[in-house]
């Protein structure tokens, strides 16, 4: 039976390259919603959403999608939806956030 994944903050008000947030889902979460939230000006940078078989996996995670930080500049929110059998998920600032603003990434699912 799928478990409910409460609202979880993966990245909180960050802009530094390679800021990473991960969570284990134990294969029991199949529907995810990521909300990428910009605060201030986020004129450049990239956020990568990814999955792997284990939260501690040290290799290259499988990319679900990427989001340009400029899409959420000025307080905008972009929601990204994913379906599958997820063991572990990750949000990563894969290119430094430019413009002086920050990014927060939250996830929820079941």
C-alpha cells in the first residue's frame, strides 16, 4: 500500500552550487509533486530533480527533470509532477543560482 509522504523541504532558501536534499521513500511512493519556490531575483541557475535506488547512493542519480531558476524569479512557484516507484528522491542545485535570490524545494506525495 502506498504511504503518504508529508510535505518535506528538500532545499531551504539556498543558492549555492551542489546544495542537495534527499529523502527515502522505500519504494512506497509513486506520485510526487515538487514545488520549486523562488525568493527574490533568481535570474540564472538550474535545479535538478532526480531519483535513485537508495538515499545514500554515491553514483550519478537518474534525472527526472530540470528547472531553470529564472522560471521562479520574483516569488513564482513551479510545480513538477512525477509518477513511478521511488526509493529515494533528490533535489540539487546543479548550477549556482544567480541574481541574489534563493530557491526552496518542497515535495509531497503518496
